[in-house]
C-alpha cells in the first residue's frame, strides 16, 4: 500500500520535474561546462580552456563596469522601491479615500511588458519631443533639459528611474497585506499611553512587518540580479558601454561577438552571486513548508 | 473633526502622487489620439487640437500586430494551462502524497526562482537548433514551462497543504485513487489558487522577452514584446504612431489587470509570504 502510494507520488511529480530538469537545470549546468571552453557558438567543435574565460573577465574593463552597474542597480532598485512601497502601504492602510483605485494605479506599471516600459520611458526621455524635457522647459529650467539616455552621466540613472516606477507596486502590496496582520489594539493602547505617530511606527509597525521585510527584500534582490530586458530595450547597453550590466554583456558576447564560452562565464558568475544571496530565502520557504 | 481633516489631506496628497505615477500612461493615450503635426506644433504636454484614430491604424499595420498578437495568444493557450496543470500535479505530490526526498525536491525547484534566465540561453539555443525548432513557437514552450514551474509549485503546494487531510482520507476509504482525489477533490477545492497562478503565469508568458528574442527570427513568428521592440526602432521619429503602437501592445494586459487585480494581488501576497 505504502509502496503503491510512493509510486503514485512519483507519477504526479514526474512531468514537471522532467521539464524542469531538461529546460532549466540541465541548460544551467551545461552553461557551466561551456564557460570552460573557447566555443564561438557556431562551429561544431571547441577546446576546453580551463579557467581562461574567468581570468579574462578580471582584465575586461566592461565586465568591471557591468559589475559596478549591477551593484548600483541592485542597491538603488531595491532600496528606493522598498522604502517608497512601505510609505505608500502605511499611508494607504490609514485614513484615505479611494484606496482600491490608488492601489490599482501604483501596481499598474508592474504588469506591463518590460519592453513597453522601455519604450514608454525612452519616449519620455526623448531629447527633442520627450515630455520630461518639455516639462523642464515649461517651468523655466531649460538648462536642465538634456539627452537623458544619450550621455554617460545620466543614462544609468534614467533607466533606474523607469525600474523604480515599475517596482514600487510589489513591496506596497506585500506590506499592505502584512499590515492587516497587525492588531489595531496595539495602536490604540499606544495612543492611550501617549505615544506619537512616529513612535508607533518604529515600535509597533516596523517590528510587526519583520517577516514581510525579509520576503520583500529577498524577492527584490533576486529580481534585481535578473536585469536584462529593460536595459536591452532602453539603451542597448549604451551610450558606449555606460549602461552594460552582466546580463546584457553576456548577450553581446554570445550573440554579437561569437564568444559563447566567454559569455556563459559571465552568466555563471552573476548566477552564482544571485543564488548565493538568495539561498537563505529558498531555505526559509522550504523549511516553512516541510512536513 | 481633526480625524476627517487628516484623512482629506492625505487623500489629496496621495491623489497627486498617483496622478504623477500614472502620468506616463495618460500622456501616452493623449499622444496616441492626436495627429503628428499637432503633436510637433504644440509639444508633448499640450491638449490635442484635433483628435484622430489614424495612428492606431498605421501602427497596427506597420507594427505587424495582427501576427504578433496571434503568436502571443497561441503561446498563451498552449503553455499556460499545461504549465499550471503539471505544476499542480507536482505540488500535490509534495503536499499530500508523502513523496520521498520531498524536501530536496522543493529546495531544487524553489532554487529555480533565483536563477536568471540568461544562464540557460546558450544551451537552450543549442538544444532548439539540434531539434530543428528555432524560429518556432513550439521551441519556446519547454523553457517557458520550466521557468514558470518554481513559482507555480511554491504557491500551489502551500495551498494544497491547507486542505484538510480528513477529506482526502475519506475519499481514499471510498476507494478513490490518488488520481481521482487530485482531479475531483484537490483541484476543485483549490480553484482560487489555480485562477491566481493561471493569471500570473499568463502575464509572465505574455511579457516574456529574452527567449523570444533569441529563438525567434522571422517576423511571422514574433511575439508582442519582440514585435514592439522592432516597431520602436522603425517609429522612433513618429511620436504619435509610436504611442499608438505601445498602447496596442499593452491595452489587453491593462484591461485584464483592471478586471482581475483581486486575483493577482491575492496570489502575489500568498505566494511571497507565508502561503
């Protein structure tokens, strides 16, 4: 009886596991293998070159730039949306009219295809006809009007603004849900004791949101390492290499410069970092559900 | 008295912030319904002097949207129900069938949430090429399924766990096998979770870009995001046409989101937090 149930369990698990291993686990591991070769991505043969690709990365200035950009991207597009999302959630959880509409609006950008977000912001940033320069000129700040995506000094910042726009909604939703779990009695008691709003926020709200903080930050960090679509469609890594991140630089090496071995080495490095950073989250999800 | 005033002030501030947040989309709509000459003469922030729907007709034809819409829809129909179903099967095995190595399987599958898609593209491209299915929608289904599985299993298994064991036990005593218990009891009782996962997976499939960019070459096989990227390049000097094209690409997803947001919100919070 038990054995039959064990078999049934594997029959249930098999289809998804097979797909998962064939199209995710196996490709990820074979990328690791390719990263030790000089394969160009086209020829039938290649040589193994040991750690050469990884050594080359150390002396590749674009890799250094991409790594720095990834780091800046991770910090800014995690911290700003999480803080803004928290503020929005706390405000929306209080006395505000039209909550459902407000919530709808702030999450809307998150459901759009990233390519369309890139198109929309590329259009807003257009030096001549873009709304952003037009708005600056309208209020007399003509001197601030500039080609936002076309110069090294502002391009990365400009892409991050678009990322913040689309990423505020997710932490807001999670914090809103978590806020429902904090008992109103706590606030009432604190008010009776004469605690200010500010004190209540730090001593009741923030501790009450601790599990939510963990999940929000973990998922935001995981997401930030995956950046590709937005940069690719908005700046194509440019101007020059100003907005290259590891994902796009990998793409250029594999599909533009025919250096598949080197490209996969770049992907391996960022994946290892992403996985290492997220292991505590994965472990917590598994533990919570384990029987 | 002070309480209502406080609420009013906050409402005004929040409304202004929300207007700012939604303004890119509002500007997009205003630009899409005016002639290009009117846009250039009066600037992007002005109210249109005349209205027209010609931009949509132009963008629809030149952007090849009839084709890309069809392709994205085909993918959605082929991929999403299949993905949700096999994920539900695995989730059921993990939650209710006391599968061996369950914790190890969960760990392995949830790790997939953290893996950037681009680590797999070179081998996936090689596999598709040797199977002769590059430049075909069929070639996308495997990778799309694989990258959808971790989140779907995470949400569904936590939902299945909440189903009382007594109900499943009763069915077993009545002689129902695991398969019938799954189909006639577990799935119907989990309808809300299934709908949520279905919608989120549909959004992710509709929006997916990287695999489609790499595996699809010919215009006849492109999906909405890849088609939009090409269109953006062609229309870079036609601001009103570009705005119309972007809207054509995003309107279905905006409409679906507006009507189905309850499910999306519920699923995101359930999947991410304790479950």
